C-alpha cells in the first residue's frame, strides 16, 4: 500500500487537507515530507505522511479522532 503526503491547515473547526504526493516506499515519503516541512510555519499548517490503500482511506485515517490511551494511575 502506498504512503500519501498531506498538507493540513485548520481554520477554526474546519480542517483542510491538501494532497501533496504519493510514494510506494516509506523512506521516500519521509524524505519528501521532511523537505516540505522546512518551508512551512508549524503554527499554521503541518505536513503528514499517512499509509492507506487509496486517498480516501488515507484521508479517513487523518480525520479519525483517536481516543487517548490509558494514563499512569488511571486505574486507582
């Protein structure tokens, strides 16, 4: 499955996803993402590599809200 690179910007509650590329290997996707991150303002946008069978699955993975894992002492 390929790796997709997205530029993610958030304006209020709206998250905008801009596809920037597709790579078959993680190393090339990671290198491309690192190069793209050098030219952005991290306060306004971020670059993310995501794994998926297609663009739709990758975008779903980015937009999925994950529940936080257990914290130390949570069972007390």
